[in-house]
């Protein structure tokens, strides 16, 4: 009798355990689906609107699925964005800064992580402080600096006058060569934290074998920092690709506009700058233009998703 009661209690415990487990899995699935809906709803709405014809826009029965699917909005957006020329400009202003960010920020992070000197902590605090300074605060000094660009008076000495770097891509690319530019403080922090986690014995073994600090950086630290390099490169690439504020300050030539800059001005381009326009008809090509701009980064992410996720986890910036 006691044996039967024991089996009954054990059976009840197993049922309760499986029920609690089922509830937990169900709640996680619902939470996951809710997050997917929140993240994907704007993108799906943009795609749905971009595929709508004029008839669908004025039809109150059409909400998500168009009755007359058309690609005219994409053709108009492609032409208005000057897509091929703007794509080339975006590649230039995104890929080069990303490469230079990897090189310069990794060197700075290596120095802050592996060398001990009196000013190290102060320099690191100042680098982190740059993340809290809005770019608008230093906009006017930077504009004046690049308008009359000089290096300790050497340019004026040899040319007779400073260089005017406005309306070029140099104000975007030059800071990244020296560890500055867009979000550089975060990239230096990523490399510093990653290099601090590399074994000290590995570094000492390189010194014993006769490597200089520079050789140790290239032969030991760089080959072992692929996750940090991948993270910094992709972050820098995406942020420069999406940045419309920085380039719009320095670039005034329409032929040098990037995709993000043309997207920000797409309404004015389509309407020809007129004040009277139908907002209902201007939204579909705007949404189509937004999809065209994010499409290259989306394709890149599809090919690098696994590597990117693993890199973010190993660099310790999850959460």
C-alpha cells in the first residue's frame, strides 16, 4: 500500500514538473514571438507599403497585402537615390573608415591593455568620455578645422595656404586613421578588454623568442583577436553606412552624396522641392528607398550572422 502511495506521489511530481516545464517553454515562445513582431512589424509595413499601387493606397480594405503589387515605387526610389553612384560613395565612406578603425583602435587598445605607464588610466577615461560628448558640440570647431586644414603650419609653409578639405571624404576618413571618428571610443574599449584577456604567458614567450612589442602585436595578438576585429569592423561599417549627419556637414556636392544622405532628402528629390505634395503618394517610394538602403547591410548580415554573433559573445559586450 505504501509502495502504491509512493508511486502515486512520484507520478504527481513528474506531472507537475512537466507541466511547469511546458508553461515555461510556452511563455518563452510567446515572448520570443512578441519580440519578433515588435522588431519585424515596421520592416514588414515598409515592404507592404512600398509594393502598393495608387489604387491600393486609397482602398480602405487594403491593409497589409496589396491587391495590385507594383515595383514602380522601387524604380522611382532607385532613380531618385542615384543608387549606383550613391552606393559607390557609401562603400567609400563606410569600408575605408571601418578598415582604418580596426587598425588604429586595435593598436591603441593593445597599448592600453598590455603596457603600464602613468597616464594610462587617464587616457582611457578620456577615451570613454568621448562616447558621452554629442557630435553636435564639436561640430563648429571641426568644420573650421577642415576648412583650413593644416598640420603644425607645415601645409601653409609648403603651399602658402591651408588645405580646404570640405566637400571631400577626408573629414570622414582621416579621423579613423588616428583612432578617432564615429564611435571610436567604443572600438578602443572592445580591443582593450579583449587584449587584456589574452594570456600573459603567451606574450612573455614571444618576448623570450626575440619579438619586439610591435612584432608581438602583429604575430600574437592580431591572429588571436579575430572576434574583436570582426565586431569592430561590422559595427563601424554599419554605423558609417547609416550615418547621414556627419557627411551632410562636410559634403555639399550632390554627386558625392551617400545613400543615407539621399534617403534623408528623398522627399525633396521626388517632389522637386515643391511645398505642395500628397503625403499618401510620397510614402511608398520613401519606404522603397529605405528598403534599398538597408538591403546591402541585410545581405551582409545574412552571410556574417554566425561569425558576428560569436564575435560579440567573445568580446564580452553582450547584454
